[in-house]
C-alpha cells in the first residue's frame, strides 16, 4: 500500500494534465460554435460551466502539488492526500 501511496500523486498529475487539455478544448469549442446566431461562449450557462471547470482544475492542481510535496518529504498522507489515509480524516 505504501508503494501505491507514493505513485498516486503522479497519477493524479497525469489526470490533471488531461483535464487541463479538455478544458482548453472546451474553451476553444465555445469560442467557435454558434447557436441561435451567436457564439455559445456568450451564453451565461456555458460561461458558468467553463468557470466551474477551471476552478476545479486549479483546486486539483494545488492538491496534486501538495501530495507530491508530501511524498517527496516522506510525510504521511494523514488527510487522504494520496488516497491512502493513515488515520480517519477530519470531516
């Protein structure tokens, strides 16, 4: 389980790069696609979805950095940073 815990931050970083690429693709699509004679990037619902996507990606990036730093420092993932908690997380 310790080996899995050490590699999970790297797997998370790889997934994060795919999420960032998907976000960029969605943003480009919203700028190009037209519906009802206007770009869909101008619709409030699309803007909110893109903003939410960007917010989640930024939060995930910070969590991946924290988990990577903790793995390099040999710190235990006490709050499930690496998905292998050593104790029950505080909720």
